[in-house]
C-alpha cells in the first residue's frame, strides 16, 4: 500500500469513528446541538439559494439602520449613522461589530429595539421554504439531542413544537440543564425578549457574566458531545464566533469529541474542535445529520486537528475576511 492509499484509508477510518461517536452520544442522550445563523439562512433561502438579506449579519445591521432613517428617528447624514453604514462594508468582523454597536445604542436610546426585532423576525416562521434541515433537527431532538441556538428567531422551536428557553429565568435554565425542561435554549436571546438579545459586544458581556449560563455550557463541554451546526465564518454571525472561541478555549485538555460542521470550502477553525466537512453545499448538511440518525447513504469528509494530520500534508495561507488563518489543508 502506498502512502496515498494509506492516508485515504486512515481518513476514512477517522470519518467513521467520528460518526460512530456522534451516534453513540445521541443514543445516550449526550448529544448537544448548537445551531447558528446558517440554519435559518438555509431554510428560508429562495429557490436559487439566495438567503433573505435581512437575516444575514450585515443585512440585519443595515436593516436596523434603514429602519431608524425611514422612521425619521435619525438622519442618514448623521455622523455616527453614516460611519455605521460605511463599517458594514468593512471586510473585517470588527467593522460589523462597530456598526452593530452604533445601531444598538441608537435603536435602544429611542425605545425602538423590540419593535424593530419584531419587524425582522416576527413572520420568519412563515417564510420557510426548505424545511428538510428543520425536520432532521426535530428528529434528532426526538431521539434525545439537546437543542441550543444563537439565533434570535423562533423557527427551530416552532418547527419542533417545543418551547423557548431564555437566560433571564434562572430556574428554567437549571431545569433545562438537568433535562427536566424540554425546549430550545437561546444563548444570545430571542426577539420575543429584547432585553436578552445579544447584538453587540456590550450585550455579549451579559452572556459571559451570567454564571448560570456559563456553568451550563461548561457542564455540556465536560460531560456531553457538542455538535455546532450552521456557524461558518464569523462574518455570518460574529456572536457565534465569540461562542466558538470561548468553547474552543474552554475545552482545552478535553479529548477531541466536540465537532464543528462546515462546508468543504469553509476555513473556520477553532482548535481543538474537530472540523467535520459535510459537503460542498448547504443541502449536504441534511444528509450528514441524517447519517447520525442511522442513514448510511452518504460519505462525508472530516478534517482532523493539526496534531492528527501528517506534516507533509499541511499548508498555510490567509484570507482577509476570516478571523482565523486559512490552514489550507488538502481535503481528506
């Protein structure tokens, strides 16, 4: 057997090991699925795959600024507003967060935050065009998976027929952690409760400083297997990026069992989280999740962490709009 065949065989073995581990975690009710913006973007995209502009991260911030201008709450020529519009075009995440901070300050100052959130997310559950991803997440939940999300919308809990769980009711958080309360936990808040919504770095501090939420997330990292779904680049959801960074730091020293589902061309990298490539298209995500339920119809690719990869197959590079260096490994 030559080196290439051996590497291919080893990659296949690792793929099956990871899938088996996820299945075992599901069987033992130890699988935690945390969904990000990619899930809602996927299920509400049009027939060509184009997402709803108002729920992309940049689109959401632009929508909020437009709302303030159109409602004559601020002037488009106002210095802060103008700079916020310009920051949206910044290829770096920092620019988007600056714009989000300006929007957060202005829209809360004028008491319009709940009204605006409702205008963006209130009808979203009626705009689902591709329910397959929600169907498989519901099936995973019914098979024992615990569901959390960083999304503000209520699409997931409505489709699953379960309740929303927020941060403000500590008793609910504790019951959810113990498994005594069935629902979808909103790490970054829900539009139904504007006070909980994490929109900028100041809001995110509320999550980091919440002992009950931090304790729950730490316990999941220690005792369960976490599968991050629909996260992708930090530009799609900077707050998910912050959560992933926290998780990757928090699980140092823990065996590589927590997984990050990504498209084949996604450069997101949060070591020591295991990068699991589900395919070149968002549609392939459904197939991989079905395999966790037991469907063996599709083979997916998984990229191990740097320590697992033979040195001669490593390459490095960078991408301007990525928070992490593009490692650029060859596909397994």
